C-alpha cells in the first residue's frame, strides 16, 4: 500500500502560527508523509525544526547568472528533501515550460531530492475536451523515475470550484495508466485542486488519489490537521 502524502504549500506566506509546536500537524509522522513547502526565507528554520522540507521551486542550473533564482543544488545543500516542480502558478506566472520543468525535476533527482511534479489543465483546455492531451503532454516530458506527481486541475485552484471526487479519480487513473507498468503501483499521485477539511475524505477515499498538495487550507493548522488525520484513516483502511 502506498503511504499517504500530504504537502503544505504555504506559497508566498509566512509559516502558520504554531507551525513548530511540539504537537504541530506539520511535523513528520509515521503513518502519513507530511511535507512543508515554505518560502525560500523560511527553508532553513523548517529544516532546523526537523520538518520534511521542500522548496517551492528550484533552478536546474547549479549556479550562474540567474538573478533572483535559487538552484536545486543549493536547496539540497541546505538540507531539504523535496522540491516542488512545475506548479501551475510557476508555469503561468513565470513562463515555466514542460521542458524547463523536466530539467528541474531531473536536477532534483540528480541532487538527491524528491521532486513533486505538478501537471494539470486549465478551464479552457477542459472546456475544449483537451484535458487528457494536456496532461499526457506534460507527463511525457518528465524523467521516467519521478515518483510523486500532483494533479492540479488549474481551474479549481483558489477559484472556489472543485473537481468532483469522480472527476479527480478519473484523471488520477488516467495519469497512472501513463506510468510504466513496473512502477505503476508505487508512484504516488496527489490531488492539488483546493482540497480542504470538508472534501478530503471523499477525495482521499478514491483508489488512485494518494494524498494532497494543500494550498489555502494548509495555512490553517486546524484545517490541515483534519486533512492529515483523514489521510491517516484512509491509509489504515
């Protein structure tokens, strides 16, 4: 059975109040892989607090003339264990292409990090019936040994819309079908479209949804704890 993975993407926000308390829901636990993705400014303190810490992005080049960027290699040297690659906000707001995301993921693997790679379609692409074509194109560009993928229906991120559990499961099952047969059972596929404490049970109960990449709800420790507890219950079922 794949261990559930719940990731807190704090985006451009400071760590939530009480994030490092002894009973913090952001701390590692044996039954659920809990990860935090803070800003670059907060990476070191999360590593020092012995969190499972990842960067929200990383440049694939180890060093060079890339003003404002931080390399994947630097993130690894700091003590991080994960890096988020190709989040829709990076693809749209920073022009990250499929090819760049693939380079970023490969650089992460080369640096000993676990890339969590995001793929997913926009509202326009879904309305045009192209959601599978888009996801397949994005997936095809990735290194074959990526082991954590986050499906982001871009139209459900911060919009108040949600993919139904059936829609989410359909796309997760499709993504799993793209994975090489010998790796299909071990790759974890997370749902990254406005998961919260109210819909987590239905979403995490789907057979191909192995966890969540949590945005807004991860900034509220009570909400995040409920999601983690749901994931633990599903994992024990």
